[in-house]
C-alpha cells in the first residue's frame, strides 16, 4: 500500500523487492522512505531522475552488501540527499558494517572523507579512547586544537584548544597509553614554548607535565625500553634526551642523552624480534641507525643524508624498511618533493604507504612482491 504526493512517498508493506522503474514520473519527489521493509537489494539506478530528493530513508532492511549493491554506495557518496546510516545484513564478512563506509572496499581507492579547516598545519595525529576518535591538529598560527568525531553528524567537531602559552610553535605530536591512561605530547620548537604532556581525564585533555622549556624541541618519540615507558626528545640545541616514566610520581624523569649525536632532527624506533632500534634523522650530516644494548644506544649503521627531515622505519609482513626523505632531491626512487612523513596502511590484505609532501601532493604507494625467478 502506498501514500503518494508530489513531494513525499512512504511504503507500508513488507516489500522484498522493488522494480527498477518504480519511481518513474516522480521528478519532484523530495522525501522517499523505504524503511523497515525486507529489501535485500535495490535495482541499479533506482533513483535516476529523482533530482529533487533531499531525504532517503533505507533503514531497517536486510541489505546484502555484494556487488549488486555497489551502485548504491557510489550514489550515497555523490547525491545531495541526506541518507541515514544503514547496515549490512550479509554476507557474513560484512555483517553490521555501515553501507556508507564501504566505499574503500568497493572503489579500491582513497578518497576525501571529511575536512578539518586549519592553517599552517604541522601535523595531524589520531587518538582513539574508548572507541571515540580524536584528532590533534597542531598549527603554527591560530593555535592548535583537538577535534572529536561526531558519529551522529558524521563529521569532526572542535573539542578544545591547546594552551598557546606553552605551545607556541608545535613541531611534532606523539600519542601513547600508560597503565590504561591516554596521553599525548607536543614538541614545541620555539624559544619561549615548552614541550608539554597532556592527559585525558574523561572529559578533555589537560596539561600533565612540561619537559625542559626553551630547548626548541623538534621531535618526540614514545617507546618502551626494557619494558618501561620512555620518551626521546630531539632538539636543535642539544643531543637527544631520554626520559623514563616514574611509576611513583607518574611523571617522566630525565634519564640520559644519546652521546655524540648533535643536530638530530627526529628519532623513530622499530623492533626486530626482541631487539630495539632507532633511526636518527639529521638535516646536516649523516643519519644513523642505532641499537639498544641493554644500557645505551650504540651506532649500527651510518646512512649518508643531506637535507633530511624524516627517516621513517616501517614493516610489511616479514620485510623491514626505512625511508630516508630529502628536501634537496627526490627520496631515493620515490617521486616526492620535501617529504615530511611516511605512514604505512593495511587495507583488505593490501599494503599502502602514504607519503606527505611539504611542496606537493600526498602520494600513495602500494607494496608489491614481484617474483623475478622466472
């Protein structure tokens, strides 16, 4: 049974299927509800010609998210109409997944999902707490801010600002958890600022500890050394400093520095089996790979570098890689100008590398294993 007007159409039957021409002749239709039926699929291009649509309600059906429904995913992305969140009821691999979120598995490409307006952004760092997604956006101008993902509105909303008296010129953000509590730390590279640790208290992030002000820190890295939490701070005015977590005071105490390693711009760590390694990036001079020997870091390998601001280790399966970026030439065989960060991403058993650029567009590379034996 249908109630039809020029602008609205509602269904009240337990529909199990619908014809592809069901809505022909309704060009002025604005509101369409097929909610709470037993539809498992919809014919391709069902909504063609319905240019006036502003709202489509498909909730409460039994959609099987197979190739037949690919067109709907594409249509949801391109339409101006509002479509409420709908969930897959099959096959088993897609059960209860949001149809609106299936685009990457259908198109097999990355696309713009949401935008956060910012100026002079240095770094964006995600942080998940109790299934809630936050993004820390560090900016050179206009202050740095924390955004919260609003699932009902399907966008990021500003949660709070970060103290501009302590964080004047952010250069890096690192997130970590200790004893079930969530933290992030901002490395400040100004003469008047102070690298500061912030802690989540259930409602927001608040200043927890400031580390050695006025040292113009360029990078901060969290790692576990001998099963104990540590921070390594890189600075343009001193050698990298290692801080160790004090369980009693719940603060970081200065432990030592890394000798004979001046002008280190950044430190990144990786593990192979039970051994801990660090990559030290130097803009002037050779970059280094060092290994923890139980008491201190010892040099393992020297890597010639000039104009480098990122030396990023990452692994794909059993392969261990490190990419050295350069501002003065292309990064090895990757066509990237002025790279600032490399991030590995795994999707649908495929391995990608996202490479951000200070001068150009972010590039996406896929890891492929080529058999040269034949």
